[in-house]
C-alpha cells in the first residue's frame, strides 16, 4: 500500500482527572473512508480536535503526506487541507447561505462570485442548495449541506465528519452517502465519526474502535458483524431490553387537533396534532430535530397551555399548568438537560424538588421539606445508578449520561399515569441507554401511557408499540411498529404521508 | 502566561473571601488615591473605618449613626436582592424610596394636628403602598409590553425627584414655614415621629423593620417554595417554567416587594432622621443599596453586614472630608471602588488562575 495521507503515532492527551486519549496510532489513506467508532466519552472528539488543531497532544506525532503535521489552530489545519463538519452547526440563522460560508473562509471572494461557486460545487456533488436562502429557513439536512460545502470549497484532502447522520432522515442519509462516495472516488480521505454500526458497515473501508481513550482495534467493518463491533466498542456483552407485550387498557391521554403558533421566529408551529395513548402503550414519535418536538412536549407538560385539545381520561387538562398536571399524574422529561430539565448550578436535591414537589409531598403550606427532597434525590441516585458523590452536588458537575439518568429517574420513580419524554437516551452510553429504555418499558408494563419522542429510530423501533413522525409540526398517521420498514418510516419523517387521518 | 481555568464547582471559600478581598483592595487603591490628593492615606483609611466607632472624640455621635444609615440601606437592599436573584433588575429603588416618603409624610400631615397612636402605623402603610405602586409601574409595562425594567425603573427615579420638588414647595409645604420650601417637621410631632426605640443607639423603627426583613428574606429564600421559585427564575428560566413557575407573577412579586421595602425605608427616614420632606430629601440610599445587595452576595445575612460596612464608609467618609478636607466626590469614588473590586474578584468563584510556562500560541 502507498504511504498514508495522515499517520497518527502514539497520540496522548490528558485532562485534569481523565486521560482522553492514550497512545492512539493509526493511518488514514487517500481515498479511504475511515470510521472512528466508540461510545460517548471514548475519546473520539478529543482525537479529532487534535487533528483539527483545536487541542494540542501531550505526546505523540502526526504526519501529513510524510511531513510533520502539528496544526496550532484550525486555520492552520485548513491550510494543510484538513476540513471538518461539526455535529453542532456553527451557522447564523439570520444570515443567508453565502454570507455564512463567507464568514468561515480565510479570504472570502465577492458575494456574487461566491454564490456562483457554491452553486457549482453543490450541483457537482448532488447537494442542491440556494446560496441566497436564509439559514433560519433551512432544514437540518440543508444546514449540514452548508457546512459540507463550506469544507468542499477548500478542496480538502481529509474531511472529518462528526456524527453527520444524527440529524438526517434515511433518505437524506442516502444522499449524503452518495456525496461521500463521490469524494472518496476523487481521492479525498474521510474520517467518519459515528456510533451507528450499520452505517459504518455500509460506508466505511476501515474502522478504528476507541474505548476509554485507547485504540481497541482497527478492522474492516464489512467483514465484521454489527454485534462484534458493538461488543468491541462497549467492552461487555450488551443487555438488550425486553418487554412482555400485553393488551392495552383504556385511552388515558387524548390529544385532539392541537395547533399552536411557533413560540419564536425559529421555532415550529404545531398543526392539528392528534393522537391517543392507552394504558400500557408506548407511542414513539420520530422525526428530524426541530420539527416541533420541543413544542409538543411543552404543550403536553403544561408549559404552554392550549385550548380544549389535551384531555386526561376524558377530562380537559389543556389549560392546566405543569404542577397541576403533575398532581393529576402527567409528567414530562424535556430534551435539554441543563437549563430545562435541570438547573445547572443547583444541587440534585433542589433539582428533585423541581418536578417532584407535588407528588412526593415535599411541601407544607408552601414551606419546603428539604429532608424529603434529599431523600428522594438519593432514592433516584440509587435506583438509577447515577454516579455522583451525593445529592448535594450541583447538576452541572454530573456527566451528561448520569444527569440524564437522574432526570429520567426523577420522573419514572414518581410512577406517573402519563409520561412524555423527549430524547431519553441522547448522549448516554449504550449500557445506561439500555437501562433507561428498560425503565420506560417497565413503567408502561405497570399501566402507564408513554409518549417517547426521539430521533433515534432504532430506539423507537425497540421500545414503542405504535409509531408516528413529526414533520414541520404535523404528526403523520400512527402505525403499529410491527411490520414497518425503513422506507415507510423515511417517508413518514419526510412528511409524505396519507395526510389527515391521524386519528385512526 | 496567566490563564483562567473554569472550576468544576463554584468555590465555597472564595464566595466568602471575595468581599473581604474587595475591602482590602479598596483600602489599598483608595489609599493611593487619597495620597495623590495630598492626604495621609493611613490617616484617611483610619478616619473612615476606625474613628467613627472607636475614636473618643467622635464615637459618641457616630456610633448611633451607624444604625441610622445602615437601616434604610439594608431594608432596600433586601428587597432588591429578591429581584436580582430572579434576574429582575430594579434600578429605581431611589424613586420608590422617595414616593414612599411622600406618601408616608402626606398621610401623617393629613391628620395634623390630631394626635393618635394609630397615625404612625397608617403612615407606615401609606409609605409601603406608595413604594409598591411606584415599583408596579415597571412590572406592568414589562409583563404587558415587554419593556425593559432597568430603563423604566431608572427613569421613574427622575419622575419621583420632580414630584418631590413639587410637593416640597407646594402640596406639603409647611404653612407656618414663612414661604420656605419643605414640610412640617414630622420628627417634632409626637404622633408622626419615628423615635429611637432604645435611646442613644440610633435604633429606630426602620432599623427594627430592616432586621425583621433580613429574617423574613432568609426564611423565604431557604425554606419557602416562593423563594425557590425566585431562584429558579434567575438561574434557568426554562426550568422555572417546567417547574410550573408563572414568570409574570414573579416579576410582580419581586418588584412589588422591593418597592414596598424601599417605600417603607423612605417613610421611616422622613419621619425620623430627616424629619421633613425637602427638595433634596433623598440622599442616594436607593442606589447605594444596589452596591449593598451585591456586596452581601444577595444573601440576607451578607446584606446585613454589607449594609453596616457601607454605612461605616458613609459616616467615616463624612468625617474624613470634615477633618482631612478630602472632597466628597473622592469618598463616592471610594465607595464605588468597593463594588468594582467585588465584581472583579468574583471571577475567582468560578475560575482558578493557572500559571503556564510561556508557550506561544
């Protein structure tokens, strides 16, 4: 084989308290799609940041085309032909596509020339994009195209992509893969970060697996089964959640014709959302981020009131606030952990009080019983295996996964009749995610009605009984999960569905 | 190279230590300023911080003044701190203080020359209501029309000052005052006088109210759901909504409470230490209380001590300008430095300083 494009040898980076990468070495060749696989916290991000010049390695060397490569800043990395598409886009909603791209360039050409160039490149790679569209009006998939085209304009030799498919519909994923294969054929190397095993098996030539900051193996994903890859990644045999399916009970939560205006300019309006959830049923709601998930959760939790649309066991609750709904047994766990589901600078006891005050009887005449709040926080910590020194620690001192376990546990252990969760396992490692899913299924088993909103389709297929998708604030028809195929799901998510018969 | 590094948890130690560090830095830089003005810095600092309490010559007069000055500062700062904790920036306590004084004095003068023990409580009520009403204006505008409460409450200070000048030379003018502006002296009328509770200590009813407010605020913030909701609103507005907090209610509560306490402070002042409504009755307590609230870390007990410290710099400052001829603007600068250094040293609570060997970035 020829000389590698990029060679990493013995890269090590330690932060106070953790070794993010320890002695990582591997090669990336021109025209290769190289997967970087690992759980959250395995050290993928740190490794990529070193290649992109955001972080300096403590020890170890990199060579690019056999020449020493030690970028001091992203601009230096870009000059050497390394480009990166981040998981979280750095785009300004109020500017148009061309303006956004110009902002990220070292010496941007004139608007008109740039727009022409954007058109040319976007057509060449099958990523249609109007340079004069305002980014705020674009879908997540289109925003990603802006980022990709920004990179392609620099003719990179190595393109790094961080979890690119997490915001895409299956169809959009196909388009992206076509582009990546075209780039590969032209000799561009791609470093592809993901934890979606099937994607990696279909796209990537080589995979390097990281666990706890160390390289576990480099293998050919096409010759390795998804199960083998997962076990290398997790380092233990996976516990797959199980559930006994019984008959559903009566309708508990009934949502009829829920329409709400967008809360902000860049929010999503809800349009005639209609569904029913019965006891012991889990309704999975899929869809690409930003299609009304937050807004739907807000309308169900009581943060936003509506008019005669949400009823619990036949009685209208759409005017009630969150605390009143909690008293009746309707609980929710929002997606954003810090700042919405929990207060970063408050202790776990205080965060327990946040949503459990009513049902766990933590108040007398408005006075707080801090002893009870602490006991309940400790109960959640024990039951959900939250790793923290104690209930007195601030929420922001917990890792994302542990805080997520706390947030979900806080609601589940109040034994609600209805639980609405948004992205229950986002950013949580595989074993914790399995535990969270199991707890949701157990709750349904006990007779609760659950609405699980998620962007992780595998998760929804695994735990829900019925599936629907949100697209631009509209809910698709509701279908039993059994017998659904990826094609149909993709169409539902894309908004192509037998329109208004959601009440079925 | 010096680098700031974010701490995993806010430092408990620095939360308590920064007010002391800020006082020390103020003394050092203030001392340099006094030296540049031609005064002996050590003598100036001693005159400000030591003499009012312990000098044989002045202490007999100054010591009671400590409570007289600290009372209104603490009372106003307690009210402001509730709003600041919730992220509601009421800058107009000075105006609420003035309106409270006008309403309280107006109530007392309306009964003149009737004598009754009921008049003083009625004056307290009028002062509280006046301050409350003045603070509710920015609350209504904010919740109805989304105006900025900082601007509205501050502008209302100037409206209140104009109103004060008007009533001092019109509506409330002393009919026996030979045409001079200013009301009758309330402190000299038994039914309307805010007297010292214990002779010679400066402890009048306003100071007592301030101490009660400290206890009340402490219990509210640490034990009551309403206090928890106030903190939630300030720290994470979305989480507050999720917890069922009504933001409009919190705005009304915080502004109303601050206005009530500031209005009461104004009423106690006009019926006691000041004695009468005059054109320039207000002396900046409402603004200084903002410094007191932050110096006390928005914590009731902290505010108690911060109020006493601030009062000390007031009295000591007067003494220093009297004895050493330091201009009063320099004293105000000195007080301002205190807040400046406090905010500057606050960085240590969330960050630590790292010295790194100079590797050029």
